[in-house]
């Protein structure tokens, strides 16, 4: 479905760049599915009224999230971010065995399990992925298999009561109607409750040319202003904000009800002013972004082309959604990349969407010994470098694609 109106304010959308038709970045294929693979239009746009950046092409969420091949707990970087968040939450409002914590898009239950283990708190998650529920149950994390919405929130509150904390990490960008999510959370929170939202920050997407964030799962790309707009529309307020080292630079927003007896820190307004000074809400910025994208696509493909012409072997690390977007946008297929290595057992043995490169276990890196590894999961490059020390010590080289292609060696 193509939309003409902003998901936050209903303003008119203006196209920034059209990527034409691409395969769904999270849908990995078995061999017999390759022949009949579907592709869908994808274009990036800006709202003329509120300047929120978003895609125009909305896919039925059941195609994207009913089966999901990303597990939170397999990345040590992600687990460390979760531990950091829990510490920060405990400083905001003390967590104990009486605290009630709800997570939207709880995935495999890693965050809620950590909270339960540390503080014995009451926990509940909601996530639409049927395949992840089994993992959550093994971790003793109660999980509702469904999509979160305002109407669902009313049912949950009726059954479980209100919550001290609601957490939404890397999910607001995935939702067609974020206003409905914010309304739902307002219904779920108790009077002094805290809503935590984590989203990739629009500033870093622009500054570091992270156009690989643009794929059908990611409907919106958020600034603090866009989060504030959502809060104002739904009787909430941002009380604190910080930058975290997630997804190449993310916002972590602490939000309460407007009526809560919690005063926003000065940093919130200072941060909003900084976004304005960075020209995040001017059309020229996003016209320039389209030019930056096209230049980078050419540079990266030529970079790999020269390596292949010199008879170097190239594979990639990380079958992430953003990685699949990048490969498709740059038309980098199995003529350039031999294999993609990924730790997820859900993905191993399958083929990448659109480019049809086989995904295999990272244990084979030191068997096949590629000359170069293109880091598609570049946002956790430190973790990958630490994990693949043996490869680097044997003169293997890694390519980080953003903000411009560069080679990492031992």
C-alpha cells in the first residue's frame, strides 16, 4: 500500500528518493523460493508539515513480523545495551520485586529476563513472532503473541493492571500508526510510570549516510522532535534523553504522562535546539541526502569491483535487514560476494532476499579464508572484530561500508 500522508500529523509527503522495487529485507529464502520471490516498491519521503522522514510504501505487518529471524540475545553488543538500560532505569525510578515492567516487541525475552533475574520484578512482553515465543517461554518470560495497539493495551490493563515501566526498543520505527502505540502506552502506565523509547537517531542517519536503514520494516526515521510531536499529540512528555551506541547512534527517550510529577531536564530542550541547528528539518538537507546516497552506492560497488578484478575473494558478515537493503540498493550479488556469515540459526542455510547469496555459520570463515569480509552489521563492528581475531591475525581484512568504504586490518 502506498500512502500520501504522514504517519504522525497526516501532512503531505514529498519523495526524497525512489529505490524502485526491492525484496523484503527480513525474508530469507530457501532455494526453491528464489524463483518466485516478490519485490515491492520502496521510496523515502519527508512530511511537508512536520518534516518527519518516512517511507511511502506500507507492507502488511503479518508479512514482516509473524515470523522474525532476529534474536536479541545472540549479539553481545545488544545484551550490553540492555544491561545499560536497566541500570539507567533503576536510577530514574527504583526497580524492585514490586515493579511491573511491560515490553513492546519483546522478541526473545532477553531484556525482560534480565530484569526478572536482577530485581525479581513482575514482567510481561508482547511480540507477534510465533517462532520467538518458544524461546521466550524457555526463558520463563510470559509473552502475548500479538501486535501492540491502544485497544490491546486496554485489554492488557484490565487483566494485569497498570505498569511502572513500558519499554519499546527499536520498534516505533516499525509501526504504521505510532500515535496508536503512544496512546496505548499512556493507558498502560501508572500515574508516575516511565515509557522508554529507543530509535536510531535521524541525525546519524544523515551525517553518516546510513541509507541502509531504509527498508520496508522501517517505516519512520526519528528525531527527538518527531518523538516530542508524538508525545504532545498523546498527552505525554519527554523528561530526559540521551544518545546511545546502538544502530550507529540512537536516541533513548524517557517519557512520562503530562500529569506526572516529573520535571523534564534542560537537556531535552537543548537537544531539540541542536537538531534545528543541524538543519534536520530543511528540504535542502534531504535533497542533499539523496545525492549522498547515489554517490555512495557507486563508490561501494566500484570498490568491490576493483577487488574482484584483482582476484580477491570477498564474503560478508551479518545477514541483518540493513545489510540486505544495502546489497540490493547497490546491486551487489553473488557475483561479488561468495557467502554471508551469520550466527543466527534461523538464517543459516538460507539465501539473502533480492541478491540470493547463501548464509552460513561464521565457524567456516577460517576454513574458506576470504581475503575480505564486508561488514553488513557494521554497527556491531567491535563485537565482530573481537569475535574474528583469528581471521584478522591470518591477514584477513574487513570492509566497513559507512560513512565511506574503508578497510580494517590486524
